[in-house]
């Protein structure tokens, strides 16, 4: 009683076809396939972008320390 027989599956498939129609189901499957293709293309684009990324530039702390100190020009004592 816990398992579904072939007749149950036939009835379920018939109800689904009546509700959605044959054209809507094939359109839905086509949309799913396009979504999967777009996802795979996006993943491939991300991998190529990571490989082509420029190396991170670092700041030389020694040259930054030897730079002249910055003075605040905007504030004057009255």
C-alpha cells in the first residue's frame, strides 16, 4: 500500500499534462536547459577572469615613511 503502482503514475502524468499542456512542459525544459548553459558559461568566464587578473600591487612602506609629512592647510588658529 505504500508504493505507487503503474496506474497511479499514469494518472499523475495525465493530470500534469492536462494542467500544464504539452507545449508548456517542453518550454519549461528548454528554459531549464538554457539556464544550465548560462550557468556553465558564467562559471567558465569566472575561471578565465581569475587567471587573467593582474597581481596585487603592494605599497613599499619604506618609501612611504620617508615622504614629507602632510600639513593641514585648511585650519588656522584665530
